């Protein structure tokens, strides 16, 4: 089942903060976050694993609440380059499936 | 280090035809996943291959198939094309995992193949 992302869209001014949420109805093994700019491939940002391990971007942080099957991506002091569509991809069960189910995306626009 | 390469980048086909798309993963990566991206449905998982074996398949009809070669390169095939198959097809590679205790790794996407069915 597809995870639900919120908000669907957000507009920020440079320097402002944003939070993007991802919620699943299934028990999750991992959550992956990607950003896609128009006409480009999705780019890996962050991976969060059940048990607390995480790996990713220096300037972007995220959290993973295993009990609630929710993850949040925190964008602080946003820059123009942060604009794009953010996707969370979830992996269920015991992992090692190579299969990510993506949310519908959150469009972020950062204005000067 | 070369990234994920997908060929061709653009393709126009007629309804009823078939098409084969290619994906060369990052050197050393053994897992290749395929996704279909459309404005209405977003990113949808098609299938994943690891060491030439399909490990998972999404909810797509049998017209969609794939394979992986010993050098980890992968192809996907769509037969009897329909207008609704028009989409951006993305492949993603990652190191893959040989067992449950190996940490998950990030997937790197190719630029995709834009398929238009007319």
C-alpha cells in the first residue's frame, strides 16, 4: 500500500524551514527519501532503518517513528536548490526486497 | 565513477508494438529495480533483479517483463503496447544485499527512458 505524504505542496522563502511527512499503514523496515527536479532522475537524500540507523545528506535530517510507521524529513534554512519534488519510498517486512513503494510526492518551491 | 545508464532516452512506439529498454547499473551493484513514473500514478515499482534472479514483482500485467544478465545489466520488455504505457521508465541500482543482516543501501536512479505510445 502506497505511503501518504503531506503536505502535497509547499512554498517557502529562502532561509525558512519545512517538514515533509510520510505515513504508512504497514510495518516498515526502512524509509528512503529522494528529491527529483523537473526532467531529472530522483536523487538519494536519506535512508532510515528500523532500529535507528540512518545515512544521508549533511544538511537534511529525518526521523523515523517505527511504532507509528511514520517518517519526517526536515529541511532547515532552505536554499533555492532545495526546490523539487520529494518522495518517500518505504520497504516493509524484513527488508532485503529491493522493492520500494513510493508516496505520491511533495512539491517544494523555494523563492528568493 | 559512472552512474546508472539507461538507453534509449526517448522512444516513440505504436500501439501493439513491443519495446525493450536497457539499464546498466553502477559498477559493483548487483541489484536493479525498475519503476514506472506517470503524473497520475507517481512512481510505481515494476520488478527487481538481484544476481540474475527476479526477487520481487509489482502489480503490473504480464506484458511487462524483465531480465538481468551476468554483468548485472538489465533489460525490461513491454509487449503489445497500450496508450497507457506512456511513461518515464526509471531503473535504480544498489549494491544489493546477500542476507538479512547486511545494512540496506541507497538506490541510485538513471535518467530514465521516456516512452510515448501513439
